[in-house]
C-alpha cells in the first residue's frame, strides 16, 4: 500500500490535474472495473494491462488495492505531483540533531544508510539504558517510539532529506578537497589579456604507446616532460625518456635533471619578458624545481621570472614561500592539451590504450612478437638486423613522430579557443592552388588583387605565438649563469680540429655531435681541455667551460643537411673563415722568412732596373713606396706584404679579445652540486652575487 495520503482537509480531486493525467487515470479505472466485474482477476488480463500501460504486473496489483482503499486519486503518479500529498512526517526536528546526524553520515567512507542504522541503534540503546554518555544531541530525553517503530520524523527518507550533507561535503569528507572541487561552483578561466610567456605550465605525461630500445628485449612505455604557453596555447618545448628497467628492479623514469634541462633550454631559446613577470607554473612531483633554483632564476632576471605553484585558493605561490599549494586544476590548460595529444597519437603504432580496461586485445601478442624479434636480431649481422620490422617504433622514430604530432597540434585551425583572431587565407580565384597566408600578399602582382579568393579561418597557436612574441620585449639570462641547470649533462674532452667532438652511448647506441663557433677568433687553442654542457635530446648548442673553470662561450652544433641550402652555405662560409684564419696565422708566423724574400726580390728588381732591363713605366710611386705595377713578381710581393700586415693585426686583435674575455668573466668557477647531500637530488644552496654568474 502507498505510504502517501491526502490530508483530511484537502479538497483536491482527480479533475484538478491536467487532462492527460485524468485520461490515463480514468482509463486505468475502467479496466480495473472490468476486471472486478468479470469475477476473480485473471493473470492474463493483468499481463495485457501491463503491456498497455508500461507497468509491471505487481505494480498493477498494488494500484488496484490502493484504488479500492483510497479512491481515484491513487491512480495518479505521485512522483510527478508530490506537492499534493502529505507524507505524514510534518515533524520539526532539532537542528542540533540534524547536524549530528549529518556528521554520522559523513563518518561512513562509502554510504549514508549504514550510518542511519547506527543512529537508530543508538537511540534504542539510549532509551533502554538511559546512559547520558550516549545521549543524542538535540534531545534531553530519548524521543518516544512512533507509529513506524522509530521516533516520528526519523524515517530514512526524511533524514536523508533534512540531514544528509550536500554532495560537496560528502566527497570532501570521504575523498578529499581535490575531488570536492568538482562539486563546487565552476569559475571559467580566460586567456583574454594574458601576454606572451606570462604563464608557462610544466607537467609530465605518459604516452599511450610503447617503443623498443636497443639493448632491451621488452618494449617500454614513453614518458614526456613539456611546457605550454597559456597565452598562445603553443607547446613550447618537450623531452622524452623511455621507462627502462634497472638492475635493482626499479625503473629509470623522468628525473630532476630532465626538468632542469627543459627550463634552461626554454630560457635560452625564448628568454623572459621585460615589461611584466614570467610565471613558471610547476607541480609537486617530477616537473618541479628546488627553492634555491627558483630563487636563482628570480635574482638573475631581476625578479621577472617567478617559479611557483597554484594553490587551492587560486593564488600563485612562489617556490620559496611557505603556503598551502597543490591545486591540480591550476594547470587545466596543459591537462586539456594532453587529452588532445593522446587523441592525435591514437593512430600511431605501439598503442597500449588509455588504461588497463581499454588496452587492445592484441597487446600481449605484440609484446611477445617484439621480444621474439629482439632475440632473433642478436643472431643476425647488422645489415640484416636493420631490416627487421617489429610492431613498435624505435625510440628515435618515436621522437620524430612526437615532433610531428606536436607540430600538427601547434598549427591546427579547427579549434574554438577564445582570444584567437580570424585570418583570411587567399588564392587566385578559379585555380586549384593551396590557400596562402596573408603575409605572402606582398609578393603578389597588384593587377591580380581583384581576382583573389578569400577563406576565413582561425589563427593557429603557432601564428598567435608569433604575433604575440613580436609585440614583446624579451631579455636573456647570460648562458654562463645557467651552467647549474646542465650539471647532470656534461662531458669533458679536448679541442680537436678547431671544434669539440662528443661521442656518447645512450641506450647502448653510439651518437656523435660536433660543436664549435663560426668565429675563428673565439675558438680555444688546439688541445685545450674543456667541459661541454648541453641537452642530449636537443643538442642545438653547448655551454663551454674552459680549463680554468670559467665560462668560455656558447658553441652551436655543427651540422648541415644536404636538403638545407642555407645550412650548407653557412657551413661553407664557416670553413672558408677558418681556412683564411689559418692562412693568415701561418703567414704571420713566417713573417721573418717572407720579409727576407721581399728584401731579396727588391734587391734583384733594383739591380735589373739599374741595368735598364725593367722600364721606368713599370714602376708606381705611392704612399707605401715604389712598387712594380703589373708583373707577376710584383703582384706576388704585394700580396705577401698585405698578408703580413693582416696577420699581425689579427694576432693583436686575438690577444685583446682573450684579455677582455678573462676580465669580464668572474674570478671564481661556477658552483657545482654537492653529491653528498640528499642523494644528489638537491643542490647545496649557494649564496653568490649576481655578478658571479654573469660572464
């Protein structure tokens, strides 16, 4: 029987409800009357009635009994018109009791109903024993038993309605503040007004795929550490590291040195804005810096670079300040980018799924196939080993593929990010050529402008980044001051052939890089012992420390792809500059011999002239003396004299450059990390003035 009943004083009838409700109720009433008039109710009649009204047979039996006892209003759906009914629980409960009952519900980690049962049990125990220690707040004496074997108003439904805490409080008590934030008011963020490099988010992410690493049988997952500029939505820099097993059973994953290299390469490439602060938003896990490193960047930039975290209150907490922090929603833009990144990578080989429940059924077979191919490769010669094709890409292939995916995301136009401008691509009407960027209009013939076809599109994150960066004044930290960020990635060697050759073995594979400077005057002497600091995954440049421990310069990687004419031309110009410098140096060192040759030649020319064997018209009188105008001997002697003068000037200039470099460089070497403290994970705080870091 229904627990709902109309109040005695109510004058509500069936005809007070909407017409469609009346029709349904009267139709059901007529069928009930037919069933009753036909004698004993047949189950087949109720089954046919169930199909027409969409109610179970049991529910129809209950409605029939309620209709017989309560009348036509029992046929109205009470869930839709509950305001017309009274539950018979119009009992005012003490506020202290409701607060206490809500706390009992929050005390259960999973549900509220077990807490309700404990409340009833406590009431019964208090009523039986009268023990004041188990008294229920809000009542001086145990409340009397009502019609339903508990105090009036204490039904489960009523207490859930009046005492159960809101969803946010339940999640906060049972899970934590981070989960409860999802049930609190949402504050939409906006990138409107945010400037280039004003907020840069750092975080790590697991790839949803595996790769094969040379020297290891089992394929491994890939980890990525990167940073995103909030103003442009541009993914600025990133690095990869395979999840390799160690001999002690642990895994070699992302480390602090990866974060240090990422921050250093970001500042080396993009610098920091001068007209407003740059906020590096980190996390408490892998993507973080120590307080000393954060303070160092702050001091070196004159307070422009501020490293910190997002707090639960939404504030930005500096890394060296005390305060509550750790708001995972603070780096929501980067988490959203990671979701897009996973989607774009979904078609690449080596997929493992976003979690265990979504892993491909063929994953186990692919792993076994990869292991079998790795074992078979050990029996093959190198030329055949390279022809094997497994289900997973190599680490180098995965890096190339990741670069392609990141570039595709950075240049996408099919987005709805706010603050982005709309640009018009163009092409000549009637052609099937690709649409071009508006900047290419400067090369278009004015006569073709009336025939342009326009295509409005959204600007890409890369284009927005280019536009915003062009409006920003930036500065750069002196490279020598960032040596500390490269301490875990340095190589000691000697200068050979006027350059530095680095050979390393990474994941049992040998790699070779060459570093040098385009200016021969800046190159250190042959055989000089130096230390190079650079990022092995992105070796575009290297910071050089000389034998005296002082910063000696920034050398670029020497490489020229055959399909890059500009790079080939730069390489040729560099080699020619070094050749000219070498020739001039040789001539300078042979100055005495060349002067003797000049004296002997001049004497012979003078003798021949006195014998009238050389006409007077072959001589020129000028400020540098009397010279022969156009004979091969004269031209050779003239070149010798000019080369001697140039070599002398270059040697003097080189001496001045080295002397000035030593005077500008700090008198003591850069501070190095202390391996004895914190297992090498933290650096000893070094109180050094700003001048000590600047070259």
